[in-house]
C-alpha cells in the first residue's frame, strides 16, 4: 500500500506538506509490515509528468492511495503527519 504524493517544487502547498509527509513516512517505515510513502515530481521530464497525467493530477499536492499497484482512492484528509499516519494505518488493516 502506497500513498503517492504528486507535487510541484514551486508549489507553496507542496512545500508546506513536505516536512509532514516526511515525518509520516518515517513513522510508517517502522510499522510491521512497513507502509511505504512515495513522492512524484509532476514537473519532471523523467516520467513524473506522465504519471501525473495518467492519474489525472490537476492540483498540487495530490495524495493518492494505491493497493497492489492499483489506484484505490484519493486522500482528502488533513495534511499533518499524525493524520496521514492514522489514515494509512487504518487502510493497512484492510489488506
């Protein structure tokens, strides 16, 4: 299970989310089993633009949940580390 954060480096909201997302990733990495968080730069020519286009990203940052490699849902909750961790841990129980 992965939450993919789709960001743009120039976006103020993406910059504000970055430290919270990093904190959440650190906590979730130590879960058993670990819950990975990933980040995609939607402005990158190295595939980031293609991924963001494929999944319909229109605003930044966008958090999308994937289960078994397939898109599951978009995260609409608070953008603080504790809330992201709680959400992901609840979703991890649905494996």
